[in-house]
C-alpha cells in the first residue's frame, strides 16, 4: 500500500518512513537508507533518525548510528532506546569509559553493570546489580513497578550471584514455586521445605477464597 501511495505522491513522508522500516525488517538496508533521509527532508521526526540509527547499527556502521541517535535525542531527549543503543555501541566498541560516563548521566545502572562486566570488573557489576535488586525490594504496593518488583529484584540478584537476595525477590511477589526451585538449585534444602509449606498454605487459602 505504501508503494502504491508513493506512486501517486513520491513525497508522502508518512509512507516513506514505514516503507523504509519494511525494507529494514527484510535486511534490505540500502533501500531503507534511500527512503528515510527523503522522509526526514520532508518531515523531520526523531523516530526517523532513531530508526535510521538502527539500520546503521545492524550494518555495523556504528559512527553513523551514533550520529543518528544523537540527532534523535536532540529532538526528543526522552527517547530512551536511542540513548541505550548509543551506550551499547560505545560498550561494544570497547569505549568503556565513554560508555560509563554516558550511562551514568542517564542513571541507567543495569546497562552500566553490563559495561563493567564486559570490562572484567565482575565484582563492580555484581554490586550494582545487588543495589538494583535491593531498590526493587523497597517498592511498596501501588508504586511504580509494584507488580513486578519482586521478580525484577530476583532477576538482578541472580545476575549478581546472590541467591538469598533473589529468593527474597520471589517471595515479595509470592512466587513460591520459583523460590523453592532456586533453593534446591543452590542447595538450600531446609529453606526450600519452609517456603514450600508456606506456599501450600498461601495457595490453599487462595483457592478457598
């Protein structure tokens, strides 16, 4: 349909951009890169620069990708994934200090931990992930992320290698089965029995109510 529209109106920006994305999904990147700049020339839009950055990133043209991400966030600084993709490129190119500085400004601790891990600073990465897990454990009902706080705490704790903290996360969300499995995997058999019994009571009470 976009091609049909463009056959009548070659400068239809709202067709140029989505058609470029279709080409990008098919890995026809050169065709995509022909269309996105045309769309931008007619109707500058931060998502156009962001998606052009993604195309360049998939082609490993990282400098061009960063330039596009910078233009995207210059138009909309809240475009988080443009920031994150730039941080990932800096990390993957081995520009660790630049990546760290950039991600610190974004307060993006989870990606920051990935950079430290890539650098071989496993302890530093683990400390950051433990701190993230502990922050999720502090989330109260009704607050942002409340529904997934415990699960997220467990996820970061596991990546940090702290099974006790991960178990606390699962229990926060009353995920007793996951907590029991982790206890068994880490040799905490007595703890597994305790949680199993607590879980049975919880599920029985739930089925009655």
